[in-house]
């Protein structure tokens, strides 16, 4: 008896020391990783927030620049304007026509308030002068025009620098960004010119509400020069002292460039390209803005370490009273259960509290086994019932529209074509009443579609056509399986909601191709009114309760999509590509014959 007590005490101390050592080590590792992870996430969040703000501002600036470029390009491409520009001596009527056309184009510009001067000079010396600077200007003599960018040997310029308008009076001079184009005929000695002076406000106005990070600054990069954005103006910035070092961090856009500079402390530089003319919008801010928040984080981590240490002591005290063999046996049984072995172990049912746990584990194993079997059976029945419900939704919807078509034909055409329509309807009704066969060969589905479209052609007086592109692999049509009534609802949707509202003749094209790795892709394309991306996404969603009264509008797309997924899996089904006024393309993705052949 005297020998057991020291041994028992020694084991308790070892357990306690082991638990404490493990707890402290784990806490230190977790804390270090947490500090590093949170610091990296904090840095990434700040950088990406700055980048996102730059992206939003850049989008507005890019749209403005594109419109100004488009005006200069339009003058170079418009037939009448180009003719007048390149003609040495043009008739007055042509000049008047060009003046009306150009002034109309100029007046419709969204960026009109930023165009200080818009000057078109023909090869014959004719001039069209627009803009707020046109009223107060020097005489447009040859000598004065020679001072304009693009008139000398430097060539065309666009978005390269800021300079004073050389045609303005000295006391009224304004700064602008020149955009020029030079036109000449082959062998001509004289040239035509287009000169646009753009106010720097075109760039600074979209930046008025720019949210800078604390201590940050905003810059504009143009023509290899750096300009600070201050008080609605671009001011030349001293960039000689900046020694930029590339900085690696995750960005929203791969084109975004990150740098650091150590002038007056570490500064982070986020450089976002406008995407035109090598222009950049740049934000700089002190790195301390990010790292000043880390002390608060360290305080929280220290408190967490203390709590973990206390919990470790409590855990060590509890572990002293644990019995190894029963616990290990229970653990092994639980691991067997987690791996899928639900066989009960009678050896766990000891005559004590741990035995009660063993009994509970064995009962749980029996219950789980029973529940899993029942759940599998219920799930299979549920899927079969839902599939049949979806299949049955098609039948009344389709028959209703078909009978309406026959009634319409009988009224309008006095029996012409009714025989062929009735034959087609008979074939369709036979297909509907075949039973519960879920999948049919693709060629059988195409035959069903042909019968349906025969009826619709009579209904619309031949104003709609269905073209099925030839399929070189004939074996594909006989071996590839597809749920019955997949193509008919999609063609019906294309006719009723795409072609009919357009008020013009309709064309529907079906192509069947193989898709890697071993799938089949059916593309059903129409020239109807199309739909927005939101409407396309909603068409593949289950109608909500509020749309119950209009459920037949959705039975086509959603019904077909769900039946394809029930039959083959979630990776298959429908996808839609469409835009308003340009028709719609519905892609049907099926497993190929090889994959289907592997199914039991």
C-alpha cells in the first residue's frame, strides 16, 4: 500500500505537466499563426479596398476618355467629314453639311462640358471651331495653328501631357490635355488636322468623392509623368525621390501593380491601369495605417493565451480521473462507427456508468443503421415521386397548347392541314402514354420534336422554321439517352416567349456536338426577343408561391433542368446565353454514350 501512493502521485504530476506543456505549445503556435494570418488578412483587406476604390473611379474616367477618343476617330472615319477634311477646296454646300453633322455629333457628347476646344482644319485651310474656348481666341492664322500639337514633326498626341491652349489670349489661357489626329491622302503635300483640348476636370471630377485611406494621397500617371490630384486639379509631382520596390500581395485585378517606398517611412503604392494610353490612377498611404492596429490584436491574443492555459490546468485535473481501457474501447467503437462499421460490440456493456455509455453507443449504432436504410428508401421514393410530378406537369401543359393549335387551324383554314396536325398529335399522345420510361434515345426525342413542330408550323402559317444540323456520328443518336419531353418544352418556350413577341419570322436551330471529356452538348438557338441575364437565371429557378398562378410559364425551363439533374447529376442540365433583342441560346449538357453505358 505504501508503494502505490507515490506512484499514483507521480502519474498525476506527469499528466498535469504533459497537458500544460501541450496546451502552452499549442497556444503559442495558434497565437503566432493567428497574428500572422490576421495581419496578412488585414493588409490584404486594406490593399484590396484601395484597389476597388481605384477601379470604380477608373471606370468613370475610362468611359470619359473613350468618348473623347471616339469623337476624334469618328471625324477621321465619317465619310462626309473625312471628304471635307482631305479636300483642298470643298463646295460651300459640303462644308455646311459637315458643319451640321459635326456640330450635332459634338453637341450630343456626354463629355461636352470638358471639351474646351474642338477644332477641325481641312487640307484646304477650312476650319470648324467649337468649344468654350472658341469664342475667346486668337485669329486662327497659319502661324498660330503651327503651335498646336500634332502640326509639327512630333506626330499625333493623345493623353500625354497637360499644356496651355496656344490659341487662347494670354490673360485667358487655360490648361488642357491635347488629343490630335492627322489625316493625309497618299502623295498629298497638305494635311488635315483634328485638335481637341480636354479639360483636366474630365479626370478630376470623377475623383471628387474619392475616399482616401488615412494619410493617403492620390496621383495620376500620364505620359510617363506623375500628377497629384489636389483641389480638383492635376499638379506636377516630384517623382525623382521615389524609389519604388515591387510588392507582392493578392490583388483583385492581375493588372494592378503594388509597390513600396521608404521615403519618410514605409509607404504602400497601389497603381491601377486605366486600360488606355498607358494611363494610371495611383493611391499611396503609410504602411503604418495597417500595422497600427496590431497592438490591439496582440492584447486579445494574450487574453486568449491566459484562458487556454487555465483550461489546460482544468483539463489536466480531469484527465487524472479517466480510466484508460474502457475509454479506449469506447473510442475504438466510435471510430468504427465513423468509418461506416455499425456492428454493435456487446463487450462495451459493462456493469457501470461507462457500460451505460457503451449500451448507448450500441443502441445508437442500431438506430443509425435503421435510419440510414429508411432514409435511403425514402429518398429514392421521394426522387421518383418528384420526377413523376415533373413529368406529369409537361403532359397537360403540352396537350392544352396542342389542342388550341388544332382548334385555331380548324377555324381559320377550314380543315386544310388538320389531317397532318392530327397525325402529329396522335404520335405525340402515344409518346405521352408510353408509361414511366424516363430515358429514351436521342433519335426518338428528335422524332417527337418533329411531330410537335409540324403542328406549330401550321399554327404560325410557316413563319417559323426548325433546322436540325446534320450529325455525323449516327451512333450518337441511337446510344445517347435523354429524358422524354426535354426538347419540346424548350422549343415551345422559344416560340411563345421569344419568336412570337418579336412579330417577325422565326428561326430555331438545333446542333448536336460532342463535348470533352465525354459529354454531349445540344444547342437550341432562336432569333426571338431574347432576355436579360436576370431573366435567364430566373428561368432556371423553381417558381415561388407568388408565381403559382403563372406556373405554366416556368414549367418548360425549370422542369427540364431539374429532370436532367435528377437523371444524370448536378453537373448536367441547362444553361442559357441571351441578351435582349438578340435571341437566346439554350445549352443542354448530357453524358455521352460511354458514360451512360457505365451506369447500372
